[in-house]
């Protein structure tokens, strides 16, 4: 074709170009689902015993321990999701 330049992608019939495969090779590279990722993360959180929960609640109430409050909240996220 006159006036048309060949791009680097265009090749003659004899040349073979191997392009990278874009499909994931492993199952773990499946599409990202934020909700499933969140649920998986909260499943991995430790469950507090009654005694641990009581101690953390007392530490928060008496001393205003923010770390104790954080642990109480985080450990009960499964319950929150179940109720929701």
C-alpha cells in the first residue's frame, strides 16, 4: 500500500510472533473480590476466650487502654458480619 508505513506489529506471512499470554497461570490469581478478601481476613483473626475478653474490657474501662479496645473490636468482627 502506497504511503502506509508498517507498524512493528505488522509482519510478513512467513514471520511468526509470539505474544504473551494474559490469562492467569495459577488459580490464586483469580479476579480480585474485596468482600471475599475481607471475609478471609476476619476468619484468620483470633477468637478471644471469656477471660481474655473480660480482661481487655476491664483494661479499657479502667485505664482507657486503646489497644485493649482495638483487640475487642477486631476479635468481634465475625459476629458483626454474621449479624449484618
